[in-house]
């Protein structure tokens, strides 16, 4: 059997040879050349792309939305007459040689508003025609191939290109215009004319940089608005999910209480009947087993929900509030400096636990909003017990002092609507005609079940018991039960 060291020695890879390094270097250079060639082909393809890309309107102010388009239209007409006057007065060019290039100069600006690359090529062709027509008319000290105004008439077209195309295409457009100008001066420049190469380089480069900067700013602003929209939507969705988790945790205690009562009644029932049959005992035992299994599953789900919110005030040892605790809630808000009055109409009676909890939470959230957003206002809390509905109304007057910045997410209304919708109710919120704000809700009610009230008088029997959230004594540890 070979030794481990022999195996390691034999398994070593051979050292790379010098020729391999040279081959890799050559491969890298070839790859760079391929990428550069692809970049150049892409720029040329984009320069020849005459697709429509309209100039966007101004977003603010709205009444000046078309100001850029009107300004460019005015410049196109101005450049048309300016070019015509300069060709005739300074260079002595008349007829078709003056009319056609002048029209193309004005059209280049107007077309570039919608098709930037088409306007770019029309402007360059017009400049070439002007340079050809004035070549034999250039006097001593006159500029060529650009006229004194020609370089400035082409700059807005180049700016419109830089505003709508990527940076590499802008560089290609500026470079091509400068290169054509330099090549024309090198090959065909009249002896007695002045050069325009330096001014062309400075003006066209500045125009390209300005257009790229404005385009980058507009793109960044658009992405920021999109990100803010997505963030707001995600925040609203997260708030909705958190509120649903909170509702689930709170309703667990309500459901667990009734399941505990069912379990106790199933355990006690055989003792209330003389000589119960075996079938009765088995059925009651099955009812008790199913109730205990449902409680176990509830605690397991609750453990998952509460593990993400260990500091939630609705902890496992806190009974869920009801409308009977409304006076204490109002007293706390008054102690915080808010003037609150309450009014209750109808026959006050106990409602279903879910309705009691939802009504309390809606009033609690509405009062919290008054504290945060309407300091110094007068708040009226109204509760009306109807035969089938519970009506809630929390209205406040206009605040008497500025509200401090609120650290909340601003989605309290979303949670209140979710709670009302869970019961099949409705919630409306909005400003009041005379100032202030109002939150009103209508929740369907259900009469209290007789078994729920009668279960409190069932005598205690030996055996395990699942205490509900409103029964005295310690509540089972959710994590241990899970």
C-alpha cells in the first residue's frame, strides 16, 4: 500500500510553463480587443439609430410643462433666419445654396426634439453643405468650415442628443463632430480663413458634458421616485402583515378561552349524569382530546408569531382589552394633555370578544393619532349600541398648536381598516368640514353565546385544565407547549 506522502507527491500538479503564461496574456489582449471592437460597433449602431425619443415635458410647474418645446421651436425659427442672413450678408451666398441649408439648420433643432439622432445628422449635413457653399466665398479673417453662428446653432442639437442617449453615444457624437471639423480644416481650409477647431472643441465638449449631467440628474431623480414608491408600498404591506399578526395573537387568547371551556365541560359532563354510558364517555373524551389538540396547535402558531415580537405589549400574561376598559383609556389620554369627552348611546351590553377587542383597538389607535397629529384639540368619542351593529366615532377639532414630527410609519388607518374588515365591518376616515379629523366605524355584533356565560359556573373537577387568558392563574408557556 502506498504511503500518504507518496500519494500527495504523485498528485501534485505540474508547474506551469512560461509558454502558457504568454498564451494567457495573448488571450487576455485578444479578449480586450474583442470587447473594444464590440463597444465601437455598439456606438456606431446607436449613432445611426433614428428611433423616436420625445423630449419629456416639465413636471413642475404644470402650467410650464411645454416651455422647453416652445423655446426650442423658437430657436429653430431663429436659427433659420440667422443662418440665411449670415450666408447672404457675410459670405454672399444666395439662392438654393442659402435657402436649403438654412431650412435644414432650423429643421435639425425641431426634429431633434422628437428624434435626437435624426436631428444630429441633419444638422451635420447642413453644416457640410454650408461649408461647401461658402468655401469659395470666404473672405480675409472669416471662419470656416463653421460660420460664426453655425457652431452655436448646432450646440442645442448636440445638447438634445446628450439628454436622451447613453454617455458612450454622447462621447461618440461629440468626437465625430469634432473629428469631421478637424479633418475638413486639415484638407480643405482656405488659406485666408480663420480656424474654428478650438471653439468647436470647447463648445461641443461643454455641451456634451452639460447634457450628460442633466440626463444623469433626471435619471437619478426618476429612480429615486420609483424607489420611494416601492418603499412606500413595501412599508404599507409590512404594516398590514404586522397588524394581521397582532390580530392573530390577540384573537388567540379569545379562541383559547372558549376551547378551554369546551375541554373543561367535556371533562365535567360525565360527573353530572348518573351511570353515563361508555359511548357517552368516549364521545366526551374525544371532544376533550380534540379541544386539547386545537389548543396545542394554537399555542404552536402563537409561539411562531410572538417569537418575532418578544416585547409586544399583548404578551401571554396580558388579557385582551374590551370596551369595559374604555374609561381607563380615556383617562390616560386626558392625562397626556388632550381634552376628551365620551358619549354612549343604546343599551350597553357585552359583545363577542372579537368585536370588543376590535372596537377597543380602533378607539385606541384613533386617540393615539389625535395625540400625535392634533395637539390641543378637543376630541369626542361616541359609541352607539345598535340591535345588529356597533357604531364608533372619534372626532377631533383643529389643533391649536403645531404637531411635532411623528416617528410612526403613518399606517394606523390601514390597521384599523384591516380590523374592521376582518369582522365584515366598515371604516371611514377623513377631514371634517369645519377643520379637524374624524374616524367612524360600523362593526356587526353577535349576541353572547349562552355557553360562554354558563361555563363560568361549572364546578372545578380534578384533572388537567387549560386556563384561558381571562381566567386567574398563570397562563401556559407558549414556547414550552410548542
